[in-house]
């Protein structure tokens, strides 16, 4: 964290987040209500949570087919916000899939350019399966959620997901982010939303995204949500 203090962009992003969060503690708006319900369960910034909220509204309003999928849940706050938004919109035909080890972050690999900085975070961001399940029950969204425990390389490819409308990748490390894209990108419906939590934060996450897009000859507009978060809408097939 200390090495980020030298980044004016990060400091400005942090200040904007504090300002928006202060407003949402009192605002009667839909997002603000959901934010207050989940803010103690998430490390996602206000801006990234807003991005997920807009994404769910977008796919429901435009009838983009598919479920909502999150890879990297920690204590479940960002997934819960998407579940609450689906509930608010009465989108009862869409399931909320949540993939995580539920034991904290696995170790990064040699593919992560910032390995020395990333390695001490191994085991962090942990939320147990029971803890997340209980939070979902308290928020009234457990009936629409499917929680899948394990490493992505062991769970994603075999998951019975037909189509994805919103894909939230909060996987931190190169191999994890690349696995999410390799296994799930083709299931995202054209017009669906893909959001990356760590693109501006971890070099391995950014490397995985950039390499995947280049390998597929894709050049979407990555919308900047804040210092770390990026989002784009999957284009229609050529």
C-alpha cells in the first residue's frame, strides 16, 4: 500500500471514493440503499460497486440474456450488491454465480510482474463459505445464488452456465484472471458487461487482460471506473 502513496492518480481516486461513500450513507437512491447494506462486506470501491449496479441495470433493461457471475468474492459484498439489484428489478430468471476459494487468495505466480509485492497477500481477502452464505440469507438473496468453492481452474470450465450477462472478475493474479477469461468470455452474451476489479492495481491482472484481448484481436473501450477498475461491453460478433 505504501508504494501507492506516490501516485497522485490513486490519491485522487481515493478522495473521490470517500466523497461518494459519504453521500451514499444518507442518500435515499436505490444504489445508496444497497451500498449501505453491503459496504461492511466488501473491499470494492464505491465507483466499482456503482459500475456493477449500472451493469445489472443495463443487461436487464436491454434484455441481454444470461446469469450474473462473480469470480473473487472475499466476504461477498460486491456479489451481494448485484444480487440485491437483481431482486430490486424482479429479475428472477437470472442466477447469481459466485466463485471463490473461500479461503483467501492463492499465491501469485512467476507470471505476475509485481510478484514480490503480491506474494505477501497470499491468504488475504478471505471470507468463508458459511460466512458468505449467511450474509446472503440475511440480505434475502440466498435463493438466487449459487456459491462454488475451489480454484478457478478446477471449477469454471465444468460449471453449468449457459450464458452470462454480467461477468465480474476480481481475481487479482495473472493466472486467475486469465483462467476466468479463457473459460468464461465466450459465454458472455453480446451486449453483456465485463468488469475487472484489479486492472489498475495489480500488474498481473492487467497483463492477463491485455494479453487475452490481443490474442482475440479485440480492442474494446475499457471504461475507467477508478484507479483500479475497468469495464467494457462485449461487442456483437463480427
